[in-house]
C-alpha cells in the first residue's frame, strides 16, 4: 500500500469520507515535513543565528536576552520558522495536490511557469532584503540618537524585525505575479497598465516607503527594484495578453 495518497483526476468523483481521508493523510505529511524541517534547522540553528546576527554592528554583535527561558524559546522559534521554510515546498505541493482535481489538466500544466516565476521572485526578494536593505536599516536604527540611549538589542525583538523585513521584501517582489494575475483574470489589461503607468509607479514608490527600511538609502534601494519590477510586469502583460486572449 502506498504511503502517499493518490491524487484524484480532474472530474473524478469521490465520497466525502474519501476526501476527508485524503485531507487527513496530506495534513500528516505536512506535519511530518515540518517536524523534519525543524529537526534539520535546529541542528544548524547556531549557524542560522550567526547568519541573522551578521548585520548587527560590531559593538552589538549579539542580541541580549532578558529572562532565563528566552535563549531556549528564541532558538526554538527561529528553528521553527526555518523548518517551516524548509518544509514549505512539500506543504504547498500537498495543498496543490488536494485542490488540483478541481482544475483542468491543461490548466494544471500551465500553472508550473507562474509558480516557478513566483518562487524565483520570492527568493530574490529575501536575498535582496538581507544583503541590500537589512544592513543600512540596522545601522541607521542602532545609531539613531545613540548619544541619548544605551542601545541594546533584545534577541526576540531583533529576530522578529528581521523576519518582518525579509518577508515584506519577498512579498513586495511578487508584484509582477499579482499584476499578471489581474491581467489573466481580465480585471486589468496591458493597455490600461501602459496608460496608467505613472499611477503604478506612484503605488510602487508608496510600497517601497512602507517597507521597514526607514533610512533614506534603504528606502531608495527598495523603491528602485519595485519600479523596475512593475515596468517588467507591463512588458510581460503586453507580450502575454494576446496569447491568453487566443
């Protein structure tokens, strides 16, 4: 007997009990993947913490903890989030396998390209946030009015801030996917995007300002790629829309 549940074909009927059984099996697989990812991440959590601490200035190279349980709880939290990131491909695949029978097989194959595109953009956003935005943002925040404060960084708050920055930039980098999805659903058209490009650039600028890079340098570094990605999405929409209409 196969351990993995069989994916139903498009239009294939199944009883409610069979659907619930498939859902239970897929949830167990997701939890198992999360547990395995957590175990791997915890085995390397020292390196992960060192990687996250790298943007800190030399005099604050290690964040502080303020309670006896905080070192343990913080390491577990970081390992859990890293484990979820490792298990995410399996979790998303199980979700897609459960929902795929409701989609025609031809459209299932057409989903591979946008999924790969979104994955590349998300990874690019994480790398851009870590190597470009995070360093100037941390430098600005830890030196702001430093003559008036004894600046210390709490571990729990620091890792939460880093996660928020990386996640925010990764989501912002998905702009072309959102724009192309609106064009594919015929909510927008390439002609409308070209006609309102100034408004689109203004929206991208606002998103770049909202991102956690609070100093002018990191804010500018956030706005430039967002504007370029928006221009790229207009070009892709102009190229793909006639083929979608056909």
